[in-house]
C-alpha cells in the first residue's frame, strides 16, 4: 500500500513502514495506478507539496560587486649607483624589514672615490691655510704702503676662492660617501620580497635595473566598483556614518565564501569610468594572517540602508517563465487541502544564498518549495508534506500513523474532485462566453457585409 511519500507492506494484518521515497515519486505511483485499460473512476487525490510561509523582517539593502586587492606599499628595488652585484642577501619570497640589506654592489670603486674626495678636501684646506698666512703677513705692509692695495686685495680674494674650493670638495666627499652607502641596496619598506630579477655577478645600471619588488601584505587596499547611479546614495550614506563605510570582503570562489573579512571604506575616486558607467571606491583591510593576497579578485558586499518589513522566501521557491519571476502561492481551502496558483513577483536581493526578497507577496502566505509539475496538470490542488513526503493533517500537525496517512490522503480525493468540477465549470462558462462573443462578432461582420453590398 502506498501513502503520501511512504511505502507500506502488509504483514499479519498490520502495516509496516518499508522505505521513504521522495515526494516527486508519488506522482508516478498514482499515475501508474491510473493506467488501467478498462474505463473506471480514477482515484486522484490532491498533489503533495512542500509548503513554506513567507516571512517579514528588516534586512539591509546591499550592493554586491567585484573588486581587487592591492598592496598598500608596492616598491621596486632599484639601485642608485651602477656597478657589479657581488652578493644577494635575501631569499625569494622572504618577509623583509625596512632598511634590511638585500644586495651589495662592488664597493671598491666607490671607496676609492671617497679617498680621492678626502685628498682633494685636504689639499683645499692646506691651500686655504697658506693663503690666509699670506694675507696676514701682508696686512701691515699694505697699511704702511709697502705693497700696493691691488696686490693685497688679490691675496684676500684668493682666500675666499679657497673657501669655495673647500665647500666643493666637502660636497664631493659627501656625494662619494652617499654613493658608497648606496652599494648596500636596502629594503625601502616592510613587506614580502618577490623573485630575483638580477643575480650576483650581473652589472646593474643606476635608476633602471630592478633587483626585486616588495609588496606590503599585512595591510591591503580593496578597490571595487559600484554603478554610477548608486554613487550619490553611497556618498550620503558615508556622510551619515562619519565618512566611513563597512564592507565585507570574501573569496570569489563559492566553496571558499567562509573566508571573509570586514574592511573600512573612506576613499571614493574622483572620476566615473565612462566606458563602464561605474565609480571606484577604495577600502583598507587588515591582513596580518595573510588570508588575502595582492591583486586577488574578491567579492565585495556593501550594506546600505535597512529595508523594513521585507518579505522573504527560500530562493528555491522563485522560478522564472517568459513573463518573469513567479512563485506558487498556496491558499487553504478545506481539511488540509490548498489551492495553488502562479503569482508573478518582483525578484529582490539574495540573503545568505538561501532567502530571497520578493515583492507582490504578503507575509504569512504559503508558497510551494517543491511540488510535482506533472501532478499539477490534474488540478492545482495540494496537501502539505515535509521533505520525506509525510503529510500534515488539517490541524497542521504531521501525521505519523500509517493508517491515518492513508486515510488523510484518500480524504483529499473528494475535495480535489469538487475543486476540479468547479474548475471545469468555470472553464466551460468562459468557453461559452467566448463562443457567444465569437458568434456575436460574426453576426456583426455579416451585417456589415450585407450593408456594404446594399450600398453598392
């Protein structure tokens, strides 16, 4: 014996549950029972269906979009002096600190340049002393007119020239020391080192050869786009929230969606991307555990204002036809039987990959989560079951007794027949009206033809 989504086996005048089958299989069971060749009254109870109630709650409107992470510091390590690399002092992929020596250029030419600059400075300083003594010795002679004033002025001017030469020599020495210091190529920022672009033994050119790159990964930017039409709303919301917005950043892969983190947005770029009609926003995310990586595509959700009293149904309930999204709405009729009809709805945002906001549906209304499309062809009348096909009675409680299940299902047959009769009667009335309208139109057309012929 079959009842609802259950199969029972009669043993010693008792029914024992054998196996639970999906609700959709019930249609095949009843259809098979109705395939007898001889004409007889067919048993056609209502169709089993899983029904859920639409709920009302306040949920945030949101903008779901895509973005890309970016390093807060992305630096190319470039030598400031030319020379041969004699040592690489980091490993590819290392975390490095600001000031850490990464590579060393051959220092010998630069050490020689420092010594040369020091010698030039010493010469200039010695020359200054000689010329200062000359001025001092000739100062009294010039006062007593033993030497002419022009010769004395020349000596004084030479001292000033010597001072200028010393300053130039000091600058040259400082430059030589700076160049020598640049032979130790250091990390300009904390971060993660990239690959070797140049190995030891290569000759590098100042300002052009890239040793490696360093990416800051402990903190990342998140750049994402929103439709330009929503920018004004986002700006106003940012003002209301103290100039900052919160976003949720997750992996773009669906099976890794649990890898998410909150980020703060406080930057809106100053131009609209005309080609795509989007505005670009930038947030910042803490990334001490390195969950995200620079240049990684991510999913971004920006919560907007709350929508009060939104109507939500399981996303599986919402289907589509050539008009648009719709749901099956079930209305209680009598003794656990519901009438069911299609209702076109407005499809709103999805929450948690399970619940969908819809418009055009009232809170508390029953909608079909799963129902046999094949069985619905025999009439849009259903009774409610759970996922295992066990029915709910007229009191809204599950029926667990096998005999009661059979009894309940059979009790839906006369109700379904009654509704089918009403449906056929209504359909016949509509067809009668349509036929009367057709005949009336035909009579009018015939009359117009006769009048036209008489006029001729």
